[in-house]
């Protein structure tokens, strides 16, 4: 197997999005798959360096109820 297939690059925003959503689901929240994909895409767009950007990416893509 070629080396590039054996060791795919690590996408930090993908792992962060998946881990955060897994935590939300364990806490009993419903998170649709489409929201997870949009959250990941948003993180990839804004980056992970600014905490506020990460917060608003999650808020805009994962929160659907105003309460």
C-alpha cells in the first residue's frame, strides 16, 4: 500500500468537530449529521486559532433552538 494511503493527513478541525459532537450526543442532545458537516466546514473556514471564531462557528451551525 502506498505511504500516502496508509497514513492519511490528520484534519484537526474534523477530529475536533467529531469529538465535540460525540460529547454533545452523550449528553443527550440531538445533533443532525448535516449540522456536523456544516460545523466542520465552518471550522475549516475560520480556523482554530481564535476562540471566538470557534464558538460562533459552533453556535451558528449546531444551535437550532433559541433556548
